[in-house]
């Protein structure tokens, strides 16, 4: 989708659908805002007529299609409600752009013009970025394997943002470009997560990472089984042992490391670690068949890391950012790891396996230790579809947020609010850490149902040392079962925009 920012009069732009967003109108005598009223006069007055009839009030999500009496260059006009102006934020604007694209696609309107309203709370650049993100995200469809698209909706090919004259056009254009890169990177994560497991085993995920690295200008390294054996990565190797598809450790790198700070950590290095279970059958502790098809999404953390690294490169983020992905397929077979096994991880710590379906944390044990020791980062963030307990706690509304550094936790929380990818802090106490201790190994890979998300985070904490670290449990947010304004059913790509907001708000090390 081509996104264009202009200061032209919306009535003069060629469009299959002209979208006029309106905030909630005053009662009992609703009136069009000044700019919308001027546009309405050019169109022959259809907007004022609809408002006078009471059929449109401007509440959020409301939509009304009208046909101008003086069509000009727009054959159809969509009045779009965006709710109370005082409550408008970037997420509401993403939703508005997403709704506009959805309405246009349903009508097979390829060219959309969006008459950007003047908002007192938000600068034109922030508005342009949010609208660009919402439009590109809403334009995504997973249709790689469709062969008959007779009844498929149309595609929006161009989305033009018409700002008011005098607006900060150059800044808004640059911000819209940023929004496009962020949304396209999130769509990449969606696409990878939506791919069926037979099309994206660990080796194929590594190949996808190599393609993205080449296109975006990232450095990439892939560790195969022989290299992982040499490094004694017993966690990843154990989880992948039951599959005919061998595991991989994927490393992506953007920027260059700065010098070391006191304590031996790199001042400006952030490691993003992603769980990449390309399919999770549960292994020997096999899952119920109902819903198992969703386990192709168990590599959503890895997909988000890959999307975030792509965006870092294309946006020129002034930080050293490393992505580490532990990729494996968890299958039952005669070579699979078993309940009761004791696995020795790269750190030398041992894991008592009580349930082979608690495999993500076993893979992350090696990935986190590798990231910590190989790159000595100032901080680490991992993303993982880790526990069903987090879905029970937070549903689809937020990802679970855990960590060992209060400042980093708060920075991640704020980034989640800014991007609409909400996270919610959950406890990680000493009691949780004691609860994952094993009587026969360093730790056990499950501690039962009680506080399942917190004890899973406590397991991971055993492998991060004193490095400032945050764990995002995205089990409830990685895929959608109901569509939203810019979110189709399927993978969400959650985490990409959150991570980039965090990085772009951070000052580079000196």
C-alpha cells in the first residue's frame, strides 16, 4: 500500500473513497467542524444533510456512506466516527485508519483519500504516523495459500492523507514513512507466525531471517546442531530431539557495540530474545487435539524479534541491537526428550523435565545465556508465548510483564501504552524462584498450576544473572480470534512496535 501525505484539498484528490473522520458531535444542534463544512460545500451538502437527519453522531466506530451531489474526483464519501476529541490518542487514530481501509476493501475501493482532522492534542506528525500504521496493518491479509478469491475483498493500493494547509508537511511525511516501516515490519512478523508449520520449520525460519538480513542490512549468523553441541546447548537440543526438523539458533545484529560500562556490560547493547517453537505438539506430554493447530503461532516471539530487527535497520536506530532466536520443533517420537529427564544447559545449570510441554523456557534458557555471555548487553528483553496461565490472568488485552529491573519494567510499560500493545506488570518474587528449584537438578521446568506465569518467569530468571531483564509473556496477545479495526483473525505481530518505541525513546550511549 502506498501512503502519501499532502496538503491538498481532499475534494481535489482523485479517490474511489473519500473518508471524512468526525469527532463526536455536540447535541442538540450538531454542526460540522469548519474544515468539514468547507469540504461539504464542495460536495454539494450531503454531509450536513446526514448530520441533520440524526443518522450520524460521530461516536467511535460509526460509519455512514454518502454520495456527493457534486462528485468531482470522489465518487463516494464515508463519514467515520472517531469518538470524543478529548479522548483521541494514537491508538484511536490507528483504529480509524484501519476502519477506513476495511470499509474501502469491502467496497473494492482501491484509492482512499483521508481528510485528516486538526487535533488540538496531537501534532500532525504523530497523527500521520498513527494513521499510516493503522492503514498498513489493516491492509494485511494472510492469503498465501488461497487459490479461489472470487468473494475476497478488494485491496487498497493507495492511502492519501490530506492535512490542513499550513500543517508541518515535511515532518508529517517523515513520520508517515516511519509508520509504514513499523507496520510493514509487524506484518512480516504476522506473516511468519501465520505460516503453517510444514512451511516454516526451524531451518526455514533461519532462511527467512537470512533473507530479511540481506534486504535490511543486518548481520546474521545461524548456529546448526553441530555448533550447538559444541557449545553444549542442551536445552535447545533436547527440545528439538524428537523432530525430523533440526533446531537452530539464529542471531541478528544491528549497529555496533559501544564500550563497556562499570560491571562489564556493553553500555548501548540491547538483546532481544525470542521463543521460536515452530510447532508445539507438547512432545511426549502431548496436547489435546482441539486447538493444536494454533501451535504454529508458538514462534510469535521469534517473529517479533525478526520484525523488530528489520525496523531497527530501516529506521537507523542509533543503538546496538541483537536478536537471538531459539528455534525448535517440539514433537513426540522415539528420540524425544521425556518427563523425568535431566537436561544440562549451556550455562551448566541443569533442568529437571517434569512436562515436555513446558519446552519454551528450556529453549530460552540457552538463548538467554548465549545472549548474556556472547554480547554482554546492558539489558535484555525476551518475548515468548510461554504460559496459558497468562491468558487466564490477562486475556487478550495485555501481555504479562516480568523483570528484575524496575526502571526497565516501567519503560516497557510506557512503550506498551504508547503503541497500543499493552503490557501489565505481574509479580516475580523470591517465593516464585524457590518454587522452581528441583530436588535433583538446579531447576524444574514446571512448578504446577499456582502462579504459573510467575513461576515460568522465575525459571527464566535463573539464566539471566544480574543483567537488567524483562520477560514478556505474549501467549494471550500473539494471535487474535476476533477481528479488530486493523487486526484480522490470526497472528498479531505483537511486540514489534513496542520494542521500537522503547528504542527510539532511549538515548544512545556516549
